[in-house]
C-alpha cells in the first residue's frame, strides 16, 4: 500500500481551481479526511467569480492537474471584510476527486483498481509472500454483464544487477555465497542487453473494467458492492485503502489515476480496526476454502437483498450501545423473515425453521437457552414479543429486560451470514466451522 495515496490517512493540497468557462480562478485547499471524505476550501475576490457548475479543473501546488466533482457556487459563499478588502470564501463537499488530468462531466472511465485492508491475507499468508510465484495473468477473472472483474498481483520491484547480487545474497558458507554470486553474475553477463528485477513485496489488487465505460457514480457503486462481499467472506471490517480510476489518453494508452471519494462508516474507531493486521488462518474463509470467482459472480446477482447486513459487517467498529443492539435486532428479524420466505419455510415456525436450516440445531438450542424457552414453537412468539417491546416505548419490558439481546444478535448475525455463505457457494464443512467459532464466543 502506497503511503502517498493511502485512503486511511489524511491528505491536503493547496491549488487554484476554476470552472471550464471561468475567466478567473479560485484559490484554496483541497482536503481529504477518511471520516469526512473530500472537501474544497476556497476564496475569490468579492463578487468577481460568478461561474457555477458540477466540475472544476485544478492545478495543485506540485503541478498536478486534478478534476473536482462538486457543486461550487461562490455567490452563495460566505464573505470576509478587512481593511477595505473583501472576499467570498466557503467550504464545499466534494463527491469525487481525480488527480492527474482534467475531465469533462460526461467523460467515462475504462474502470478502476482498488486495494483493501488485509486483502492479500485472504489469498496467502504474508509470511509466505516470498515463496508465492509471480502470476503474469489474473488469479481471478469473472465476466459479469459489461464488467470484467479481476484480482491481479502487484508489487514493488528493484533493479537486479551484479551489485545487488552481492548485497542481497548471504550465507555463512563463503564458498556457497561465492559460487551463487558467480553463477548469477555469469547469467547477467550473457544477457547484457536485458534487465532483471527482484520483487520487494507482493499485494493483491482488484481490477474492474467495463466494455461500456464507467461514470464515477458507477465506479463507487461497484467498489462498494465488492467491498461488502470481501467483508462478508473475511467477516470483518473492510474498506478500500487505495483507489485508482483507469483513463485512456489520446494515444489509446491506459493510465491509473488516484481517485478520492467518501465512504460511509469511517471514524476514528473503525479506521484503527481497518489498520489492524489479521492472520490468514483466522479468517472464516480464504482463497483455498471458497471459490472467490463463483462468489463474485453470484454476489453481483443477489447482493441487493443483503447490502444492509453486509454494510454492518463492513463498517463494524466493535462497539454496541443498547439502542444500536435493539435496532440491529429489529432489522435481523426482518432479514430472517426474508430468508424464511426465500426457503419456503412454514410461516408458523419461520424463525426457528430459518435458524435451524441456516445454522443448525446448536445455534437454535443456544437461542432456546438465552430466551429461557423449551420448544421451537415458542421461538417466534418470544422474538416477536421482544420486538414489540422495543417498538413500543411505553410497553412494559417483560422480556427485553431479562434477555441477553447482545448475544442473541451475534447468533442471528451468524444465521444470516451462514445463509449468505451458502448462496455464495461455500462448502458446508466451512460454514459449520464458522458457526462453531461463533458459538464459542457466546458462552
């Protein structure tokens, strides 16, 4: 992950900005904050800048051109008067910002590239990176409608010459070190007109291209949809850490340009969670235990019914207030009802049947214990009673006060997740292992 374009870090540039038809410029500061997205602070001489529009072109302090997608109207900005001078000034929220070129509002992009926190850990343990062979072609390739969705390898490389051989190779056996050095030196001497490189690191990057071109609002829609999928299969908070849009120049060459926009769910707590390292083996699924190509293809077809649940997983900050837990519970019951309808389960036992069908009898028995009931028939009525007590503030809290709602919500999360995993094509053994881990956390 490049520090320069890291979306989990703040960025700030000073520059000049103007609408396409403007005769003067706005001076200001372009700011990106993970929690706030992109903002533009700018000023202009009082009553001199009258142009409006949805796109501004800018030149930043380092000479970098940029395109800002924002509705800026200086006539409605604030103003300052000091010692006979007057300026309009204001701060505007920016929907999107692309660095590296100027674009018109109607311009489309070839696609985008994105990195996510702990993304490579899904595919391989970071401790094994040195032994993973370089893949010259995509390791995942999915065609869906006009989109080609790929996972590719990326990394930083260094020049590999005779000096680098002597600096990098080491052995306590001097004879072995000298023989290796001489052998590599001999190969390099036989190919003087060619260059070799050594890999410094290895990362996995999502690349999506469209045959029809992509407007930036569709770019963000597809990024968000796939980030929700990755958060589900990793079952933890996931967000883009780097974004680039792919633009074609006049000669037909593709260029990856840094792209900034706001993503929901980012705050000081979630940012710290996004920056935490996870272990490959601690994830409920990895590239060896689920066919991610199949999962992507299926998710693109049915994701709309589960985006709310997936967003909760993707933006989870690890904290729950009583109010948040109660809100989650009401939404979870609606999701369980939808699953029961999808599976054509009997209406009278839809809750218990859906729980058992998705996650097995152990979860259902654990819910029995938490609700202090003995039969499956009572599950629906008791859950409905608790929902009614949440909805009616004046109603006596007969069951709500005595129920460990937080633990029940964690179990219902597992039920919904197991159903989604099954639809994504996960194996029953892996789903059972996931359920087992969740059950251990609820005792």
